[in-house]
């Protein structure tokens, strides 16, 4: 039994509220005093669903493309410390042999529940929109390679990102969809008609809308408008203030609505760490002022943001206060919308049916926030995993 000053779900707020947990799942919730003495009395804290990140390459000094279980667990722990209780492991464009080795290393972590799934961001991306991917590893989709990758990690690949204008892309979308893999459109130079054809073939997600695709133009609207206008598509946004202007991110959320916007970190190994030198796949990355760029260039190389920061940004504005000495009171509507964009909608995009909200039957993943929306407690499957967490930096030497 957990009691909190507020319990916020995707559709309702309870002030005060309580949640009952059994066998790692939510069994009941409600408003007012809890029906029995709480196991955890969180005082005035705000309890929200655990965050769900469907696009993340690493954190805590470690990254998933390293292809080791130790690095993957360190990256996962770094984001758990910031409230991400369900996470994708995103890889970058690489050779077929490298991808198969990475999949073999990460698949057991999907099987044991450490990771929610693996996201192949590439190698089927446009060379004109490579971003922070090795251009030498970009190629057209090949069904034989796709079948080999699916066989290398049965059931572990949850999502792929590809450019629909590439030769063989539509057939690849159909093959992935038949295997139960979510297909996202990204790193693309496609026109609007090609994007619409890919959506008709089964693509349902836009990988970091606006980034690594042509800008919206009044005569050639390209992929941005096609993805934003289609209600079948959930759009990822990296709303870190670097990848997108804050005003644009809020405009997209208003246009598409929180049920179609999935906030993602696209974080690389520097998330939770400081400035310095890092790697993303085989490419060197320099982080300065919290911004990651390919070394010696202006090309953004993922982010260093975490989901709790994206949640605070989604709530936005100043808290409401009942008086000069009252604790801040964030509006129910703002909190519920932020919950949908950081938990409910990304979970639906990845087709993770057991997470993304606080509701009977779902896994008991929660984040407790203070009056300034800073994390004070994280629960995974009903267990308190850490309180007042710090994030140690991963060392490849120490493991």
C-alpha cells in the first residue's frame, strides 16, 4: 500500500491518493485515505507511472552498441535512476556481423526483463540524412539480412527505424510487421507520397520528428507533414531544447495531442554524466555544455537528457500556488498530459501492454516526485528500487 499527496494516471488525478500492489502489479487505487496502513507513506509527493523510453542508446557512461551485458546493465541502471522503468535498447548502423553479435549479447537481457526490447535504428537509413550514423554502414534493406537478424534474437527486436525511399523498404516494412516488429520512419529524405505509402504498409512511428529529415516546406512538405497529419502514427520528440525549440515541441504536442506524442531521450552514454569524450557506435562524440556532437563537427549525436527532465518540460510553466507560503500545485491537466507523453503513449507505440499507466492489472512501476517534480522514489514491479538516487558512471575497466 502506497500513499501519496497526489496519484496521477493518464486520465485522472487523486489528491490525496493511494495505490495497492500485489505480486508486482497494481490491484487498486483511489482517492482519500488508504484503506489500510500504508507500507510507503510518501507524504506530499506526486506519484506518476514509471517513464517509458522507446529510443535510448545509453547512459551512465555506457551504451548499448558496445554489445556487452555489463555495459547494457549499467546504461539501464542509469536511466532507472531517473525514473525510466521500461526501456528500449537502441543500436546504430553497423555491419551485419556486428549487429548479430550485439543482438546475441542483448537478447538475454530482454528475456530476463532487464530491457523491454531492442530497437534497430538503421542500417537502412538515407545517406543524405545519416546524422550520427556511420555512412559506410548504411545500406538498402535486404530480406535475407532481415531474416538473419530476426533469427539471431527471436522475439527481442521490438522496433526498427528505416528510410522508406530506399530500394526494398516497403517489402522490409511488411516483413517486419509480419514478425511483430514496430516499424518507424526516420533518417529519411522521402517525399510525402513515399511516407504515406510506408504508413499504408504498416509503419506506425516517426523517429525523432523533424530531426534527420527535410524541414517542412510550404510547397514540398515532405515527411514531417505526412507523419504529423496521419492519426495512425505516433511521433517521437526529443524535447531537450537542443534537438527542437521548446515552442515547436509544445506546438506539435498541441497539434497531435498527448495520445500521439512519445517523448524520447535518444540518449547516448553521456546521459547522467558530465561533459567529456564519448563514443556512439564507432564514432567519437564530444559533449560540451551538455550537448553531444560528433567530434570536430556540429552534428548532434543523440542527447544527454533523461526522462524525468522531459517530464518536467512537458508539464511546463510555473506551478499554481494557493498562497505565498503554499506548496506548488501543478494542474491536473498538465500532469496527466505529461504522463501520457512520457509513459502511456510510448508504451502503446512499442506495444508494451503491461506498462505505461497506473491501473489495475498493469505492472506496478511508479515514480514519486517532489513539489518541484524532482525524483524522490522509484518503484519497479512494486519494489522500491532506489530512494534519492545518484548515478555512478560506468567504467569499461571496472564493469
